[in-house]
């Protein structure tokens, strides 16, 4: 029965994916309606990596991977692989997320199934969980986007699935290695997804195995304190680490700081590189200690500990040796990664997140409330169903709390862990239906459960996608496509020579990837951002100074409205750009292309003959 259920899931998901791909190729404009959206950066990162590999530039590819700090490189590598096979085409950009979405839904069903011994309960739990996952409009929209949520959810679900397999065979080193590698991939997909997974799994494991490690805690603490008292204060690496750490804290307390070195001002704020130096000293101290006591360490770690240490902890720890990666990671997962105007209010945050949960990630509030009630029924029974099942509820509760408590409030942050709630919902539904029909013959019981699942599926399928779902996925349903704007300037760019762009639009990667996709090359695209200009005159001076020093021969000026963050200031900056271009003499105005749908006007400025190069 479970085999038939798995095959049915695969066929349904194949149909969903095929329909999504066809729609994406037929109407690719619908996705690209905001030049500031993160999808532009994600696609550009994958495209640049693919183009570097296509041009047989391994050093350039490694440099791109090293620069992937805010957003780690797993998604870039997957997308680059897709673009290497299919060619540079923005319509292929959704495939990594789509594969991640489909894998998540499949894992939701498999995890829910494995929690029961009875075949009917197994299929019922899996079917209800998959029904909620398939019906989720925001989750489905994110699965058809060029974003990190799809792969992030898939790797999170795979980590949970791998952990449950480890707990059923705790002495199987291969299963623990698979879990470790999955967690490593999740870390290099996105740091906060990793934290929301690794911490719950660690807590669930520690609680389930508390009898083996808890009695040893007092002894281990005493041994560590004695070691620090005898040796640490004399260790030059630890002392150097403490000195550098003190310097980092002092710089943070002081604020922006620069020193003069060989006649040049060197900025020490923020002290990202100094943080890496302090960490490197401590890391090397750990390596020396491990080399000296490796046999003892391996014995105490045990099978699970060795697999996680060598296949997960070591790669993650080594990655922090790259410049500024540790400080960037700490900023990204910490409370400082939030808008400057954010004010922490947990009650308001809970209400905001509930709206996204009930109306965005579910077809309607009744579906969200039903999923929550069923999850409450199922979560309390998880520890009795299967070894390690407690981890599902722990992941759900901690992730929900983290999303509410973090000052960066976005509905899409629910996407990487909400599948855990749907698993619990499937468990709760199977338990309630099992009790209600416990006295029925097996065939009648199966029929009754199938009818209940079908009713749930039909009720959700009949509900239209709400505006909140598009808001949760950060997808616009109206307005002009940015590809119409790109069509105006792309005929004047061929990748053979550098080109520069000026506009009032806020920082974005849209023009870069459109130019490079068209020429299928690593075209040099220079962009001067004036979003820090506080007035029209300041914008004019910034542009004028840049024009005097730039070496490009062609400038594309995009005069388009911008409502982010301030339409009035954007208009002033655009006026400053026009003033600077009209007063300079190096470039001559050429073609002017109107884009009525925005409305926008694109002007091509060409270097005058004899103007020379600075």
C-alpha cells in the first residue's frame, strides 16, 4: 500500500512540475516585476558562475564561490549546473526551487508514513500531510521562483528524514554520515535554515539520550575548568586570540575607525577581518589539541559523534577561516539583520506571522486553523510513535518561535520549516480517524479515510489563491515586466566592451544579468549607485565626478520612477543625473527609447571622438 502511495505522490508531483515549467516558459514575464527583488541577485550569481565555467575559468569560478558570504554557494552551484546544461536562460532559473519544492512534498509524505506501523494509518498520515503541502499557495509560488526557500526546505526535510533513519539504527555510521553531509549542504544553502534545523535536532537528540551524557556533565565541567586553570592562560595561541578578541570588542564599542598606514587610510570598522584572525588562532589551537589527543577524542565521540564531527563540524568550522565569512554569518543570523526602523514587539509579530500562515501558506484561515489543531493532536504523540520523532515537534516549535522573535519580519521565512507542521497534521488526522473508525473492517476504514482525505483535498483545491499568498511569496501580480525595460537597452549592449548604467532605481543586479544573459559572456557592467545622495546637487556631483574618471565608452541612462524607499528623493536623484549628463562634454546623447508601460525612457550616451580615456 505504501509503495502505491509513493508512486501516486511521484506522478502528482511530476504533473505539478510539468505544468509549472510550461507556464514559466510560456509566460516568463510574470516573475520579473521588481528590479530590486533578491531573485535578480540569486540568478545573477548562478549565471556568473555558469559563465565562468563555460569560459573555462576555474579561478574565476572559485573567486565567485569565495564571495558567496551573505548567501552561501549551494544554490549558486545548483543553478549554474542547470544553466550549463540548458544554456543561459532566465526561464530555467526556477528549476532549483521547483526541484526543492517537489522533494520537500515527497519527504513530507515519507516522513509522515514512517511514523506508523499500521499500513492504513501510514497512508492516511502521509496523504493528509501531502495534501496540506500541495495546497499551500505561498509555498507553491516560492517553489516556482528563483529563491532559496525551495532548496532550503528540501534540505531541512532531508535532514529530518536522515535523523529519523539514524535513530532507528544508531550504530550505522553510514546513516550518520549522510545526516552530516545533508546538514553541511544546508549550512552552505543558508545559515539561518541550518540553525533552525541543527539546534532542534541537537536538542531532541540530547533529550532522548540524556541518560548517557547527563551524569557525566559535572565531571566534564570540572575537568575543563582544571585544564583552563593549568594550561590555557600560558598558551600563546589562546592569549593571542584573547588579545585580538579584545581589540574587536573595543572597535565595536568605539564605532567607525580608520588608521593611517603608509600614507593611506585603512578602515578597521567593522572588524570583520580581525574577527577572522581571532577565530583562526582559536581554530589552530583546536587542531593542535586534536592531533595530540585524536584517539581519545574519537573514542569519546562514538559512532554518531565521529560522523558529525568529521563530515559536518570540520567543513563548517574550516569555512569560517575565509575572510569575513564568520562575521557575515553572525550578522546574518543575528538580530542586527533587520531594517533600521524595526521595533521588536512579539505580540504584533505573532499577529503578522499568523496572517501569513493562515492566508498565505494555507488556502484560507479555516485550513490554517485545521492544520494547527491536527498538528497539536499529532505533536503530543510523536515520542510514542518512532525513535527520534520528537525532533519534528521540536523543530516546529523552535522555528516558529524564532520567526516571531526575530526583528526581521517576512512571511516567506516560514517556508523552510512549515512542512513539520503539515507532518504533525497528518499524524493527528491519522490518529483521530483511526480512533473514530477503529471498529470498522479494514476496507471500510480505508474507504472512510480516503473519503476524508479527498474531501480535504477538494475543499482546498476549490479555494482561489489570495493576494496574501502572493505577498508572502513576494511576487507582484500586476505592473509592467522588467523584461520590457531590458528590451529597450539590450540592443545597445553586446558584451564586447564595458557598458555603464545610471538610474534612480535602488541597488539591483537586474541589468547585470540581462546584459550577460544576452551576450552569453561575462560582460563588464559598471553601475554607479547614488542611493546615498541626500539631494539633487549631491547626486549631480557624484555623477559628474564619476563621468570624469570612467573608462567606459557607452552609458545607458534609465529614467524610470522608483518608489523605494522614497519617491520624492528618487526623483531628485534622477534630476541630478540629468543635470550631470547635460553639463558634461565627454559623452554625446544618442538613441532615446521610450518604454510606455513603466513609463520610462532609456537614453544611450556614446563617448565623443577624441574625448580620450582618463
